[in-house]
């Protein structure tokens, strides 16, 4: 096999065919077997993605071929997303360190960051940004690169996630403008106000999580699951966001396929559902005024969920 698979091109095609044959799932940075195989092969060989075509036909020695084959086989045998095997993922055109303490970056919010959230806010006046439920820190760090005059807080409940985020702050040399905050939603952010609050929180329903493909099992469950309908964290964010936004500030949050359920719960809240040129859905925007005007709806839903949780615990005890 090694004698036949002695060029990057041959290894990419072999890997793609084996990935398809093995039924791998591609939702962590690529969406097809060929791109996933190319990502692994080129990274393992230190070949850039903009390489001249002749580099794909360069003859490899047996050691190089075996190293790449081992990596491709590990992807098949473990079902680990490629980003974890490589310790790196790309988001908004930037590289980030990732491991199994954080989700693999893949949010369509990257497209909004590239546009500096225009036209919904004036980029020139943005001074403070919060990345809530930050994970690897990719969203907040990309915001810091897009808004060079802004200070950014990366907030998460997970200390493990914040350790990864801190490493990425160092990787991008942003220690002077970007900070991590250990916080359960807004609990440790009293008195802080922001021009932009952006969040990709957990939003997978518990039952659905148990049915996800193996690739998702390598990601931290607490970064994905949020109650029976997936909206426990989002509802908390909605309840408290107005108190942490400047008068003209905006909240941008991703809820994915739980969008319909959120609209069902809050039919009178004027969510703006954003559209993306490069794919993705389930991201809403609300400004500070809209959040404040809807406060009673959010308060009522938080109380309802609290009562429901108490009732469930009582049933369990009986």
C-alpha cells in the first residue's frame, strides 16, 4: 500500500474513498470526504492549501507516507473530528488551537464578523464586545481582530474551555485587549456593558444529543446540550442581555435548528433572523431596545422553566 500511495494526491484520494466507505460524518470544518482528506494530508505534510499543483504529485518516502496513512486511519477508527487530530481549526480566516475541551469552531457568525456586524451597528463606535459561552475563544478573538480599537471579554462557565481560549489569546498576541472571565452566563459580569454581545451557546436538546453521530461524542457535552428543548441557556441570555448592553448595542446569538421552537415560545419578540451568503441559519439579532421591550416575556419564561424543573425533581423523588 505504501508503495502505491506515495504522493499527496494519491493519499488524498485514498483517504476520501475510505472515509466515504466508512460512513464518516463531516460537520466540523468540512462538509465532504475529499476536503477532509485533503485537510489531513496537507497538514501532516506541511503543505500549504495554496500550493502549486506539482506539490501534490511530489514523491514521498515511506516514512512520510506511513505517517499520513496512520493519521487517515486514526480518523476512521476513532471518529474524532480532524480538528482534534491536528490540534487546529480555522474560523473567520484565522487558525485556532482546539482540543476536546472545546467545540470545533464552525459558526456562520464568522461571516457577520467579516462584515463587522454592519449595517446593524456602526463599527467605528464599537468599544466593548462580549463573546458569551466562548469555548475556544474563536468568535471573540476574531471580533478583536475585526475591531482593532475594542476590548473583548471571553466568558465561559468551563475552566477547561477558558484555558484553551487563553492559549488562543496568546497565539494571536491579544493579551492587551482580550480577557477571559469565568461566568455562568452573566453571573460574573455585573456592571459590565457592551456594544456587541455575541454568543454561540449550547442549544442541542438532550434527547437529540443522544442520537448524534459519533464525531459529536468527542466534543464536550456541556458545550452542546441545554435542557430538554435546547433553549435553557438562550432563555437566560435573553433575560439578562438588556442589562449588559449599551443603549445602541446589539445581541447576536446562534440557536441553529431550535429557531422554530424559540419563535414558538416568544411569538411577540421581533427576532431578526440573519441570512448568510456562505451557508448557515438559526442566528438572530435583537437590539437593546427590543430586548428591554420584551423583558416581561423573558422573565415569564424563566419562571416557567424554573417551576417545571422543580416539578420534575419532585416527580423523580416520588
